[in-house]
């Protein structure tokens, strides 16, 4: 495609991305550099027969005039990014100096709100993503090897978790994990402990959220890999078998290389989706045990009641930076593969 033709072809999409993605991100970054104005206080003194008393009140008019003059607020620079609610540079340095090992350091970080959310988000992302990739490919291969009469039913059953809305599915599983739910009650009977509940344990809650994430996301990778398997050359597979390759060797050296572009695509989608995990935590009422970066942003916005609040803006920018860091290796690999094929 000629450069001029490509430019006019990509212009509508590029314009929409600049208008609805790039400009809002720049706006959020600028707003994160400012904090709310301090209220203008007025000290008045009232005297009586028993002496004088000083009272402090808010000058509403002066405060309103100050906010009208500088609507973005008071310039704070990058201080919001390094305060205790975010990167907490001073607190992290203190924890590092007092820690006796890696476990002690991580436990100290878990006391900081931002790092507690970051650790859960990374744990969720790097557990769910590879599990979904491997299981999705395994299920796709299994369904592809079924007799044609059973494939339709198998595909329908495999897609059921994806058809259920995230909020609905996580709420159903949350009810099942309750003490009166089928899973919770069964565990209580097995261990003969009426007080046993998954929702009271942080590790068990993390496991429950990860299991739900795998269950809900698995159909996406399955159907993508299943579609890719239909394009694998039968002649190439037959040639590999003639050369003495068994099914496992054919899978590793023929099928997987053929599906690598799809693996990169699915990995990108999963990383972005898992890094912004939000609905399961809300539906499970798991904020006390698990907080993601998305929950962190939502909490800041809800507490502040103001979408221009610096804390939420700083967390949003840090989340975007985290997503960019996660996606960079995959994008670099995709770009190298593209250049290798073009040459």
C-alpha cells in the first residue's frame, strides 16, 4: 500500500484514537500535577466579660474566588506520585533498610495501599494469562481432534463461560462460596468446621479470584486457537509424520510455530484485560482481601467525588505506564516477526 493511500486509510481511526485516547490521557496527566486548593481560613476574635475567644471559620467567598481563578487547583508537581498513597518513595526506602529479607520486604510493601494493589494485580495477571494460553490451546487441540459429530456440542459448552457477563458470573460463584452456598457448605462438611469460609482468608480469596479469571477468560483463547488450527496445512503435518515425527513433535515444531501470531495477539488481549481486573473483586466483595489498581482508582474517585482529583489521576497514569511496560516485550517480538517475514 502506498504511503498516501495508507495515510487516508488510517486517518479516521488515528483521529479517533487521538481524540478519545491520547488527549484524555494528556489531560489526566496534567490534572494529576495539581491538588485541591487549601480552604481560606479566617480567624476572628470575640470578647466578653470573661475574656476573649478566637474562632476559626472558612471564608467561602475567598475560597470560591481562589478556585475560580485557578480551576485546576494548586500545583503540586510529581509529589502526588511519590506520596504515601502511591509510590511512597520514603516509606519504601525505610522498609528496605529495616527488612531482613525478601519476604520481610514484601510484607512491608503489603502495608502500603498502592503496592498491595500492584502485587495482587501482577499476581493475577501473570497467573491467569499463561494458564489461559496453555489451557486454551490444549482444549482447542482436544476439540479439533474430536469426531465432527461432537465438535459443535463441545464448542458450545466451551464457550458458555464467555457468554455469562463478568458481574453475573462472579456473583454466582461468590454466592456458591458463601457458608450457605454449595461450595462453602461442602467444605464446612468435609472439614467439620461450621465457621470455615473462603471469604475470610486472603490467600483463599486470591485463589478464588484467579480460578474465576481463568474460567471466564478461557473461551476467548480457546476459540481463537481453534480457528487458527483450521488453517494449519495438512500437507505439512503429513510430511512431518512421514519424516517420523509423532503427534507431540508435530505439535511443537509445526502447529505452535504456525499459531505464534495468534499467541501474540491473545497474549496482548489477556495482559490488557487481566491488568485491569475490577468486576470480580466488586462482585466477590473482596476489597478487604484483594485490591487491584482499577479498584484503587475507583476508590479514589468515589471518595473524592471529583473526576479531577489528583490521586486518581496519578494512579491512572501509573496504571497506563504499567500496561505499557507489560505490552512492550510482546509488541517488540511481534514487530521483529513482522520484519523477518517481510524480508
